[in-house]
């Protein structure tokens, strides 16, 4: 039992209220509970809105990727040098032309074939659900009637599983396609008004006493993201050069288009290099090139890239140990899949920047304020 104390009223000379020595809940306990509740609500909101947050994160990274091109066009422009909007449009137009030329170089009939595939996909899916596709494939490949019937029966038994899998793939592709269309549009805002948006966020989250510190932290994060995008560009160029030279020696057709595709897909973890591998092997198989040697070289290149080149490039640009980079990517893949692989390294680098900013003493200027790095805080300057 808690000990009791009595409050004394000297005017009436009476004891008027027994009070426990520990009132519950006290103010400190209430503050802790409210903080924990607020933290839980924020985590719930982040989880519910994770798709939107991921799209915005990729939009910011895409803006950092396009920003050097915009700056180059702005510096070497004879007209409208002080305006950023026209040069952003020029960069997007150049990127669109590059995509069209790459697709046309890989497969001139790609668009018509894709349209025909989309039109025929409902009928094909119905054949898969009913199992009739097994009979059709059996006639084409010389199966006997018993084999065709067994395959058809297997498809009919797995109909619901196949339907669930197809629906999951369809939802993923719709979200991915929507993100691919939305990311460049959102990046336009970061490229055009990135600095103003960053300043608004700094004013919103900082007070008068912490404004300079938050601004310095934003400058450090901006510099880190520039180094991260530079590392990704270096890896993409290395993949482009390796694939192009290997295909040139092995007698592949459309070497430049395939090399460009491999370099661009290097920005997409896992799915990117798998897509490049399948495309290159398929082209080699159709063109009767040395596709077996190419598959072996690509497999060797992937191991060298993932466990030697990429960790060292990322470690050098972001100032983290290569082993930590490998561990970060593996943990990110286990937690968040492809998105986790891509965002794990910049997230750890951002945490490192925040830790160093608030854990180490900073030099003071003549006014007694922390020194601020001389760099912009967003790509839209």
C-alpha cells in the first residue's frame, strides 16, 4: 500500500485531504503516453500512405538525375539563361527522344506487337483458366492426347491460384505504370521550384533558434543525394560499356541500343538487370549470336558489379564502408523488396548525415551561429 500524507490548512487548523505520494497519471506520464500515441499514429499514416511516399521519393531522385542536364543547358544557352522552365522542357524532350530511339532500335515492331498483345490478352487468359491453351500448345509441340489432357486438368485444378496470381500481377503493373507516368510529372515541380519548396519546409519545421541548423542539415542532405545519383550514373555507364563491348565481340546486332537499354535499366535494382539479361539473351538467340557466352559474361558481370564495383562506388561517393553498403542492400531487399533495395542506401546515408550533424560540434562563425555549407538545398535552383 502506498504511504499517505495529509495536507495541512493553517487557517482552519484542520487536515482536509489525504493525498497519495504518487498521483497517477502525473504530467510526465501523460506526456510520455501522448508522445508514444503520436509516434504510433505517424507510423500508421506512413504505412497507409507508403505508396504515395515511395512515388514522391522516386520523384525527388529523378529530379536529381535530370538536374545536371538542366544546369548544363542553362549554362550554355544563348537565350533565356535566367529562366529554368524552358531548359527543363528541353531536358524532358531529349529524354523522350532517347527512349523512342532506343525502343525503335531494339524492336521496330514493338508498338504494334504490344497493341496486339493487349487486345488478345483477355482471350488468352480465358484459355489459360479453362485449360484449352494446354490442348493448343500440345498440338503445336506434338504432344499426345493424354499429355494434353493432363496439362489441361492441372490448369483447371489451379484455376483460382492462377487467377489470384494474375490479379496480383495486374495490380502491381497498374501501380508501377501509374508511378512511371506520375514520377516525371512530380519531378517537374522539384526541378522548377525545388529551392523554394525546400525553404518552405525548412521554415515549417524549424524555429528561430534552430533555423540555421536545419538549413545546414538540408544542405548536407542535398549534397548526399547528388553524390548518390552520381554513383548510380557511374554504375549505369559501366554497365553500358561492358555490355556494348561484350556484344560487339560476340557479333550481336543493335549493339548501341542494347547497351543503352542495359545502362538505363541499371537504375532499376534486380528487375532492371533481369530484364536486360532476358532481352539480350533473346536477341542473341534470335540472331544466332553467341548467346551462351553472353549469358555467362553477364552472370559474371553481375557478381562483380553487386559485390565489388557497386559497394566501392557507393562507399566512395557516400563515405560509407563497402561492407556496410552490401549489408544495407541485403536488409533493404529483405524488408522492402525492390523498393527497399533501391532506397536503403540513400536512407542509411541520410541517417549518417543527420547523426554527424547533431552528434559532432560544429565551428562557430563570428555571430556565434553554426557554419552552413555553401550549397543549394534542392535541385530546383
